[in-house]
């Protein structure tokens, strides 16, 4: 299940909700990853844009892959501003045994960073600045630029 | 008409143009100097599916989206 929220995530509530939703699913392992905004480089917080249609299809493809291994994925992400020490991202894997969940949380979060259509901005001095140097071009980028891409 | 959308930090309003292939869209967008850097690092989706070639046929009402480098989390 993919959940998008305006502003910071309520981490304790989401982790509890997901735990309760799957408590009778006969999963032996539940591994959440929580991403929290750190105080660094003088930022006041981060801000996010999301393109939901492609994020949804990306997530659905991962959910299918997880199902093939008997696992289930859940993910929550913020839209808009998230301030220091608040959280903008939670990914979680439920699986029958620990090995699948441990492997899948890493692969899922890494592919999320490389492919999910979400754009990050630093909030600094009242401005919203695209985090270009921390961003990754999606595979196949440069198609429209022609030969000099 | 085909609608071209520029997502995230590109910060450019959508445009509409006549085009029957993605190659024609590419040619038109290359004429816009403000897009030069974005064309090099953006992925492309047609009707919300990422594509990998310029030979994609387009029809009236299709949507082409440019997706610049991402950083979720």
C-alpha cells in the first residue's frame, strides 16, 4: 500500500497502523525504514514534489515482485514541507521469514532513491532550492537531447 | 495536439504542440535554450509510462512528461 501525506509523517501512528493491519497475516518479519530530516548545511527543512501516476505504477511493480516472494510492501511519503527532525519517508517489508525482508528492504529503498518520481528541495533562508547535487537521473534519461546527451 | 508537461524543478508551464512522433517533440523542445540542460538529464514518459526510444507514435490527446533527476526520501 502506498500512502501520501501533506507535510511530515506521523511515524509512531503509521508503524502501529501497519503492524496492526498485518498482525494476523502470518508474517514472521516486519522491517521498517524511516527517513528523518537531519540538521545539516544550514537547512530549515526539506520539501517534496511527487508525480503520483508514475510513483503508483513503480510501487505496484515492486508490490508484485514482493508478492512473488510471499512478502508485502508498504510505503508512506510526504508532499510539501517537512522540517528538521521530522520524517518524510517510511518503507516497510513484511515477509514470512527475515531473509526476504532484509534483502527486499535494501533493494526497494535503493531503487526508490534511483527511480521514484519525487523531487527534493532544501528549505533555506525562506527559499525552496532544488537538491540537484543529491538527485539521480532516472535510467534512460537524455532521450530527447539527441546525440550530445 | 500533444501536451508536454515539465515535472518537478523544471518549473515551466505545460505546452501543447502538433506532433505524430516523440522525435518531433524532441526536435521542437531542442529549439528552447532554457530546456537544454533538462533534456540531457530528464527521463521521458508517454501517457505515464517511461519510454526508451524516439520512435513512439503520438496521437491527439497524448501526454508527454519530462522527469528530471529524482531524490525521494
